[in-house]
């Protein structure tokens, strides 16, 4: 609701443009007013899907780290026994997967940063 110390900004949009802005605001889970304000001021607007995808990748990376830690513990305790070679191979695969996830995270973050600057 407008207050005395705030100004109102008007813009004319085609019905298609209005729908596009409305959908973008819904995807970001922001009110139309807040969304337009952030876009006009050049502030970051991330969709809920972006946030959820980023969180999922970070969780996967953390899970890989925990799994690798458990494998290292099993190898150092000597409880691995005859499976030491297989466990070391699995540990190497986990480390490779974690490196891929980390690179992917960095790429996604850079793309998100570039997208918010445009």
C-alpha cells in the first residue's frame, strides 16, 4: 500500500509483457511490486528453481565428502581387510565425482553472477 514517503512508478506494458513479468515474479516467489523494484534497481533476482538446484548440488557435494571420509576412516582403521584395493578405487571415484561437482558448482555460480549483471 502506498505511503506518503514513497513514490509510485508507472509503466505501460502489452498484455504479453505483463504476463511475462508476472510469471517471472511468481518464479522468484516475489510480489510483482518487489520483483519490478529489484529489477529496476539492478538487484539480484533468483528464481526459486535456481535456489533449489544450487542447494541440491551443495547437498550432493557434502554427501560425497562424508562418504569419502567414511571410506578413509575404514582404510585407516585397518577394518577394510581384503577389500582395501576395492575401497581405494571407490574412494578415488568419489574424489573424482566430488571434483566434478565442485567444478560444476563454480560454473553455475559464475553463470548466475553473469545473468544477474545483465
